[in-house]
C-alpha cells in the first residue's frame, strides 16, 4: 500500500466541518458558493521516463480565477492535502516535487499555497520496470476563495512506454525550492527550549536576502506535532525565525532535529533546508 499524507492530516469529515463553519460565519457568501466541479478541474499528466528509470508524471489542478489550494504545510488556517496512492499498480514508491508556493494574508490570517493552477510533479518508481504502471490517486484537499470548500478527487492514468517531456511538468520542476547551498546558505542552527505545552524553536539562518516578504515555514518529521506560524526578522545576512511545536501530549518532548525542514518563501521563490542542528 502506498499512502502519502500531508504534514498535518485533516480527514474528510474535518473538511466538511470547516466548510459548514464558514457557511455559518459567511451566510451571504455561502449562498453564492458553487460546486467543486464549477471551480476545480483535475487531470493526470503522464510525462516521461527519466534517465534514472523513474517516471515523471504530474497532477494538474486548474482552479477558477481567484481560487486557491494549499501547500503541504499550509499554515494554521489552511487545509493540508492528503494523497492515497494505494490503488496504483506496479508503483513501488511515489515522490512529490512541490513547486515553491505563495504566501497569502487575508484579514490578518496567513496561509501558504497556490492560486489559479497547481502542476504537482509526481515521480514514480516502478515495481517492475519492464511492465506498465497505473497511477491511481485519491486526493482530499481544500479550495478557497471567500469561503473554503472540501474537494475530493479520484484520478487515474495508465503509463506504458517512455512517454515524452511535458513543458508544464518541466516548468513546475524548475519552480522547486532551491537548496540552502544553491541560495548561499552559510549556516543554520536551532535553539530549542521547553514551554508549558511543547517546545519553542529558534532558527538562526545565515542566508543572503531572498527577496521581498520573506516568510519562514517549519515542518517536523512527526505529522502529529502542531507547528505555529513563525515570526521572522532579518539583520543583514542573518534571518532569525521562531516557532512553537506542540505535540498531542501537550508537554515538552524530544525533537528529532534531522526531521526538521525550514523553508524560506519570498516573491522570488523558496529555499528549503533539511535538518536543523544545535549551536
């Protein structure tokens, strides 16, 4: 079974509950809300076989003008997507190549995602390279404009033969976050201190300015840990970001620093750094 979950899983009932809540808060808008099919179209781009023997395909999501969907770590008010690949045939592993997202602030609330369209490259590892593959994806996600709607997709495509490069997929791959080394990272360290219900993590990042509106997003290797919206400040070539991590136990815990991912998002793209050692 191949199941890939987002960092903070929200299941279908939670999405429905969120939509219902927003309908109560915004009854006039809810009355004008349309169905999923009117604001979202989705398909599989079958792509090509890579020199390494994997197959680069993609999920294509086209949204109505002004609508958005969310990144893997969407912020407190966002809806993280969930993927279930268990219906696939001859697919040994799946790797997602997220393009750099955008940061949205609405009524003082920050979310992270994509507006109007998302091309999400999906790299497939075949179980038996000599046999065709069938990619099957069940996707639960949120789509938002003035209100949020839960969306559920069932996508499938047969993949047989080498295929051909696809300009849309290639474009999305070029928009992936750069590594720290590519962006000029000199060092990154994380100071961890206990708080009443978890940990406070402060990252000191020696990184040249990446553009306007630098936003820092933290992820941990444990999807059950809640991660707060980070506060960030820059002094010259050093970016400092602070977040709070709260586990289900509501107590301080042992953090696996190797599982921490720090992403700096700006108007010029994103930089992704994996692992955050102590000073």
